[in-house]
C-alpha cells in the first residue's frame, strides 16, 4: 500500500502525519495532522466534505488537495503519495 503524507493548514497553523492506505481519502488518517487549534473540528468533519474525490494539484504528481470552509476559515488538506 502507498504511504501518504497529509499536510493540514488551519488558522495559521500547520500539522503533518503519515499513513499507509489504498487511497488517500477513504479513511480519517488526515485528522491526525490537525493542528492543535483544530482538534475539535475532527468530530464535526469526520463524515463530511473531506472524504471522497479530491482535486489534483496542477503540475504535481500524486498530490491532491481539499479545501473546506469552516467557521469562516479554510481548512486545507493536502495528501501526497510518498515513496517510503
């Protein structure tokens, strides 16, 4: 299974984590990368907009991005298939 690196940006903070999965979005692994200011958001979005297909990032291979507007701010999740 591929190794994915998740980078999450919320409220001026950034968090990073990694997980091996068959696809980058089918599981909630990216929630492990939530910055401390966003830990309470995991329950609110775990079954929401951040699951399912994501946008491919232009000019980057094996890189996807999702953006969800929550409480007036963008929660940005980038998933990169990482060779490991």
